[in-house]
């Protein structure tokens, strides 16, 4: 009986229960209410794995912050930088790129671009 209660409580907590007639899981609903989509949450995971060593959300590390990138680069420029840093540097008027080529899937690129926009905007909102 205790195991049944525990499993029922766990299922409810994870968000499988119907809340006020809605069928959306609780954790998904709370993520949206806090202003973050699941894509942004996943983007943060990719960022932490692939980008954090050189870039941070607000402060300059080895590379520019996401705030700076979101304020100074278009989405297409960010995509090109992620996919081909050397070509991006030339298009922006630099002789070379300090950023190495980091293997990313198209899905990871989309997640990082979304997260850069979100983190940069969030930082701008709190620092202005």
C-alpha cells in the first residue's frame, strides 16, 4: 500500500496528473510560467557542455558574453559563427577567428542560438 501511494505521489509530482482540467504536465507548465521553454532549458545544457569554457551569459570570459553577442550579432551571424568560425570572422572584417570549430549537430546549433537570445535578453533586462 505504501508503494502504491508513493508511486501515485511521484506520478503526480512529475506532472502526469491532470491539474484543473488541463492535460499539460506540471513541470512543463511551470517551466513555461517561469519564462523558459524546454528548448531553452536544453540550450543551457548544450551551452554548459560546449560553450561555457569560453563564454558566459553576462561577463566576458575568453570570448564575448551572450549579452554582448545578442546585442551585437544577428541570428544568421551567430549561426555562421557556430558553423564556420573562420568564414564568420572574414565576413565580420577580422583576419582570423579565435573561436575553434566545435562539432555541433543542427539541433544543438538551434538550441544554442535560442539560448543565446534568451540569456542575452534576460541579462539586458536585469542590467539596464
